[in-house]
C-alpha cells in the first residue's frame, strides 16, 4: 500500500519517485522506484533457423551489447504492436506468425519495467527505420549458437538471454543438454 510519494525526476522515458509504502510485515519503508512504461523484445527466427541479434551501442552498458530487437512501449500501444513495429524498424523484417513467450521483470527491486517477449516466424522483408539515437548492426545467428552464447554468459542482456532460451525451448531447438551437465 502506497502511503505517499514524491517525484524526484521526470524525464522523457522514466520517472523516479520516492514512495513510502506499507510492507506485508506491517513496517513502512521509503523506496526509490524508477517508473518505466515497459517494452517488448522479439526472438525473430528465419526459415534457416537463424535468430536476429543486434550488436548495439549502449553507453550505459559500456559499449556494444548483443541484443534482440526490442523497444519501449508507447502507451496506449499494446505490447504486440510494439514488437511488430520494432521488428520492422530495427531488423528490417515483418512476421506472419507471432507467439507470446511471456514477460519478465527487468529489475523488480527498483524498476516497474515489464518486458514482453515474442517469438516471430515466417519472416518477410520490411523497411528498416532505425531511430537517430540508435547505433547497431543486424546479424542473423544460428539459433543453436545463440543458445550456447546465452548459456555460457557470452550474451549479457537479460531480455536477450531469456528470449533466446524461451524461443529455443518453444520451437524444440535445444541441441543436447546444457553445458556442464
């Protein structure tokens, strides 16, 4: 239960608030919460069994990071519409078949952000339209290779690791047991 809140920062993408809440144990706590509209990420698999990965520059991540195509929800846009828009803008493809891979909380101790994951198949070319602030390269990687990179820790972005693993499991592309078993 929120007892009170104070906005500390209001930006273009996030709002930071200090929220005083009553916890389930009856105690009150002042929590710093970053409000974010959420996002959608896409595990796009082509006819050759390759997944689209972006090698994208992320200042906060210290340089280039491998990621699934993804983007911020633009309320009231539903998550699937965000996913469809972002796949075209970033990967230059559209998909005829869409399947939800569920959602996850990126960092529930401090962020309200929920990321919705999708599997996109039956791909067709579309017009790529990256935004001015986006710097990335599009790569198509065999799903089995991407899965191993996710399991080994080579891929470090949470939505990407989880999206790859859920997509590989959903389509039965698991090639043998996980490393170390």
